[in-house]
DNA sequence: ACGATCACGTA
DNA sequence: GACGTACGTGATCGCG
C-alpha cells in the first residue's frame, strides 16, 4: 500500500514520537508492508488498559467520553476529525494519569515494547499439519457416529445429543436418573454431574465419551483447520494485550492458549503443530511453579522460600507441613491433597471449594487450610495484609506496579465481598507472573534480533514460551532462553525453567540441565 | 442476526 | 449462605 510507502521515512525515524490507538494492529499491518516503524510510543488503548485493566470497553469513543468528557458525533463526516483530535488529547491525559498512578515504568519498559513482540509472533504464525488434522477428523467422525448410534439405542429414540435441554429430558425424565444439580434454565448435564451418574446407566458414560470427541472435532480439528491461512499454511492467532484484568495475555482466532494436553485423546491434537520449515524443531520453555514462587517472594514466607531454595517438590513439602509428617513419609494421596491446597491458595482458597475439589468434608478441608496457614505463617500474614490493602486503597498491585481495582471489597453482600477478597489475592500472584514472563519475552526477542538468529518465538501460554529453531542454533538458543527466563526478574527464590524439544508439540523430549 | 446459556479446553 | 483465579470457542435456543 501506497500510504505505507509514502510514510515509510517518517515512520522509521525514531525522533518522531507517534500516538496510536492499538499499536500492535499497526505493527502487524506495517510488518506486512516491510515497514519497520520506530517511533511508536504513546498507545492510548494500552495506556488506558493499564489505568484500569478491568475496563471492558476500550473503544476510542468510550475513552474520549470517559477521560475527556466529550461526545463523539454520530455523523460520519464529523467523526473522523473528532476521533483524531480526541486521540491526541487523550494521549496527553493518559500520560498524566500514568505518571500519577506510577504506571509509567510498566508502560514504557514493558507494555509498549511487548506490543511489538506480539505483532512479530502473530506475523510469524504457527504451521499446522493439515493432513494430520484431516486424518484425526476422519477418525473422530467415525467414532462419533458409532457413539451416536449407541446412545440412540440406549435412549430408545433419536434426539440432539448436543442440546443440554434435550439431553436433560432423556436422562432425568425418560430414564428417571436423579437430577443432581440444576442450572438457571433446567437440569445440569455437565461432566461433574454425568460422572456422578456414570454407574447408574450405561448411556451416561457414552454421553461423556461423545462430548469429549465432539469437543475435539468441532473446536480443535475443524476449528483450527478453518483458520489456516492458505497463503502461509499457518494459523496467525491474535494475542490480545488489553483483555485480562490481571495482566495476562489472551489469544483468539484461534485461541492457541487452550490446546488440549491433560487427556491423551486431546493431547494428540498437538501432533499437528509443527515447525514452519523443513528440519526445524520446536522448543518449549515453561516456568516451573512460577505462581507459588512469586507467592513465596511477595509473602516473604521463610518456609516456602527455603523449600524452593532447596529445590524440594513443593507439593510434597506442603503435604509434610499440612499432615505433620516427615517428607519421606508423604504418600501419593497426601501429595495429591497438598497439590490441591497449593492451587487453592493461589485462587484465594475456601474450605467449601477445597472440600468439593478433593471430595472431603468441609470440616476436614477447614483443618487442612488451618494447618497450612499455621505452617506457612508468612503466607497467611500476606493474605491478610493484601486484603486490608485492598480495603484501604481500593486496589491491589503486582511486582511491577500493575494495578487492579477491587470494587466489592467493602460490600455488605457476603458473596460479592468473598469474591473480591479472592480476586485481591489471586491478582498480585497471577499478575506478577504475567509481568515476569513479559520481561522474559522482551529480552529473548531482543537477543534473537540482535544476534540475527533464525529462531522465532511463536507462542506464549501464560507460563510457557514456544519457539521454532533451525537445528544448528538449537543448543545456543536453549541455554540463552533458559538463562534469560530464569533471570528475568530476580526473586528471593530461584525461577526454574523446564525445556523440551521435538518435531511437533506432542512428541517432546525434556532437556536435562 | 445476535446474545445468553451451557459446556469445556488451557494456565 | 454460596464459593476458590484468569480466559475463548462451539452448539443450542430464544429473541427480534
């Protein structure tokens, strides 16, 4: 495009600061035109996101209304001028507010630079093996067909198995199964309910199997295939930098941050994710227990800090503390329970939630939590302080000063208040982990560019980065990525990164080191 | 056509 | 007296 060509010398002059709305979009557009824009500095969407990451409408019109108290006219002729003028004035207002809230370092050092990295990742894309997906689709189709017939026979009629409403009628009215749980609109038929009913009628397990396969085929096999760009033979996700309230990224069209891994059936989808060039390999690098390490650091909990410093299995250690036994005597069962407790802490635990998760009584769950807080007294203290801080200031912050307002923290409604308290606990933990991986992404990206490596960063999945690399760069990249990620933001505990390598995202081999 | 709801995939 | 956090997508269904 002509505009890109004409503007190229100005855009590539870094002495000219540029005000934008959605810098990443512009990076992607200009990247396609081979323009390496330099002066991108004030992005109103990104800045206003930092001012209030819970805000759901970040449209320019809405920002102009809220920050400048101006109404953008409806008429198209007047609108363009109003929006551009608004953008310029908004940038000045935003700068003032970022300064006031001490968000400028986060904005300048991290977020505005991350936008460029994300654009590069989106442009790079991820290669998918279409034949692999087609084969999986065929197989799933056949198995779904068999299950469908079996379900119709067991139900003694044909119905739409995909409709929770129709399924509810079959299960709870025709077959007389006990309705365990209700939704707003009728019977609940979710996996938890069906698992409870599984031994009461043969049809139930088949429904569960059916659901699993249909999910894989529709969302992953067909869904991914439809989004392959025929020109590049790749999928080019959008990484959204201004969606989550905690500072994490999100991914859409396709969402590449929820590709199955837990169940073997689903995990096979990952076989289709391959490097974009012959002979290249995939490299994954994931932070081990980053959220619990962040918690240990922020809470300054000496027990938790020592556990990580000594490289202990953190779930075994928590089991030892909660069940009051030596680490050598921790059973699998105890470790499993401790793992749920560790997860629960990060989410702002409740005895009810833990009891449900572990299938134990609420009383037992309560005792576990009390034991946890007795042994990890620093964590207990941090939680109390953080909730108090939320009450006093109205917001909580991450390690890098990212801010989230906690509106209902003083609510008289128990449910709203409890939810707010859990949010106040989870946000600094999840958000600080997000801060850290963003720093790591920037540094890794810069090193790839500086050293003119052919290796490319292609995905971020919250605590994991995925790269594709030519074989001759492999060993250098492995040590560079690991080192860079582990030193991205020094804490009172070590950050540990596990690395894997393989020819696709399924068959990965751990790298020792 | 679109939004709400349910269900379910990830960290 | 109901409940652990953060997301995105697909199918259905009822609305317009």
